[in-house]
C-alpha cells in the first residue's frame, strides 16, 4: 500500500445543495484523491472507499462512535449523548443485547405472515386507481410495522421526519432547523412510550422488563426504545421508495422481479448500495493510526461515506453504477453498516422490502413514473419526497388500468 507523503485534502463542501443533489461525482473525485481525504471546510477526514470504511467499522477500539457520530459537538454532547449509537465497548454491548435479539432473523421470520398481509392490503389500496405515490405507500407500511414493533399504540406517532437526521451534519441551516424538530420528536416519543401506555410484547415493554431486572435504568430504557423508533422508520421508507423508483424506471429489472419474486431482497439491496439512505456517519480516532497509508492523529474525526462505498469500482467493478438484480453478492454493501454497530434492524427492513415488493410484483404488470421524481436535500440522508408511479394491474388483480390512462389524483 502506498504511503502518502503529504496528506490528501480537498476544499469541497459536502453539504452544499449542488453536492447533496448529486454527490456521486464528488465521491468519485474523493476516491481518486486518497483513502482518507482531509475536508478543509469541515475539519474532518472523509473516508470514501469500500475497503477503508469496512476496516474502520471492524475496529471500534481505534475508531470510536463515542462522541463522534455527528459532525458537531452540540449534537454529540446533546441530542445524541444518551444514544446507543454513540456508545462503544461493554457499555454498547450491554445496551445492544437488550433488544437486538428481538430483531434476529428467526424472530422476524415469525412476523412474515403479518407483514405479507399488510403489504398485500396496502398495495391493493394504493394501486386501486392505477396510480400511487410510493412515499405514501412505503410510509404507511413502515409506520404500521415500526409502530407495533416498538410499542406505539397510535402508529402515526412513529411518523418521523427525514430532516431530523440533519442533526448529524455540520452547523448549517438544515442542522439549526432540525435541532428543535429532533428535540420535539424525542419528547413526543417519550410521552407515547411511557410505561403505562406501551403495548405488551413490544420493544418498549421489553426495555421496561429489563429495568425491572436491573439490566437497564429507566432513562436508558426510554433512550434505547427511542433509538429503535427513530432509526427504523425513515431509513426503511427511503430505501423502499428508492427501490420502487429504480424498478419503475427500469422495465428490464421490473420484469426480472416479476418472473422471479425471490429477487425482491436483491432489488432492495441494490437500491441501498446505489443510494444509501444514510450517506455518512462519523467516528473519532482514539489513537494515531494509518488509514490506507494516510496518517491520522488521535482525536481527529472521520466521516465515513457509506454512499460512496456502494459506487466504489474497486469493489463493484466497472458496472458499479448499474442497478442489477442478478449482481453477485449484492448484499455485501455497507449501507446497513458493519461490525459492532451494524444495523440491528436488517432482517426487519429486508422482510418489509420482500413483502412489499412481492405484493407489487403480484398485483402490477407494469410500473412507470407518472411525473417528476422529487429528491429531498438533507445533510446525511438521501431519498425522495415524491415518486409518483402509474401501474398497469395484472389481469388476476382485477380492475386493470393502463399506465397511460392513469391519472394522478388531485
Ligand atoms: C433500509 C433500512 C435501514 C438502513 C439503511 C439502516 C442503516 C443503518 C446504519 C448504516 C447503521 C449503522 C450506523 C453507524 O455505523 O454508526 C444503523 C444502525 C442502527 N439501526 Fe438501522 N437501518 C435501517 C433500518 C433499521 C430498522 C428497521 C431498525 C429497527 C427496527 C434499525 C435500528 C437501528 C439501530 C438501533 C441502530 C444503532 C445500532 C448500534 O449502534 O449498535 N434500523 N442502521
């Protein structure tokens, strides 16, 4: 591996609207600049390549989440201070083991029928007129699922705003707008998740049981449940919408999915790889180290570009930018993290994708965009606020409607 005699650096502002709208040319430039690139405007090291981000995630002792997942001290020591995401070592393991096993592949497989019948009901409802808004469909699917999982008796309480993820970003207008929103959301969740009101057999109920067994304190139980509630909704909605948008624009891949509905998970993985809902996260370097030959001092911060790793040609080859349901090892992307902080909701997110995409493939012969796809611009998450889709229902779905005849409801 080459050693860099001078530290690679770059003056780009990752959070300008132009970059957020299409970050991929910037990511390509960063990958060719170095394995770690000092971002002069933000005072952190961008890590854009797959191999380096993977190595960082596998070494939480050298690259810690404690005090460094967000780009501002205000967020790290404020709204994120009691989050499991910002802990490491034994403390992190103690918190993580309380609820993560309730989301194991085995635990989630028991919810397959519930999720499948929800998906079929929602797809039938939303596609009835020959047109649907993917964001509304995905949001309803995910809010109902997360609401009952976490223990919110009113599923609409789990409607979050992707904008609140802006608190992970630098101190800019989006960050300043998100801080009070995130605080209000947290307060609303805490009220909705009080011991007296949570649903039995939910994550919140399990966290309170752990309190009764002296495994958690009451504030830890609340913070932990809020972590799951906030982490589970927008991420999954953004990923599902991205997948539907890709399929609606790509008849070849849509036909592939209809012919082989078992490709539903690959369809989701490919969308996550190409447009990771969480584009970046931070880590603090605890001891001076070399990352890909670049020396980084203890105390400095890294910004891991999950969104860039999915496009890294060294990992994904010359067709890295292509959406491909038959790509080998499509699930090896880093959009769901890796290592000790790897997303514990992987199986649930995949099961929702599997059920929703299979229901769509069953009911719809063709999908096509029915208007402009509108992207939201956020500091750290990527996704659409509107993806209108026209459908031609398959003959066995009844009420067949052709995409060209479909009207967008006013
Ligand atoms: C497509 C959907 C999802 C995506 C893209 C996603 C992405 C991620 C990523 C990248 C991380 C690691 C962050 C880091 O490295 O610091 C993470 C952590 C986490 N996710 Fe997810 N996630 C999704 C769905 C879910 C769901 C459905 C749940 C819960 C049911 C969930 C709960 C969590 C929690 C609690 C953490 C923190 C884990 C820890 O710090 O140990 N996520 N997620």
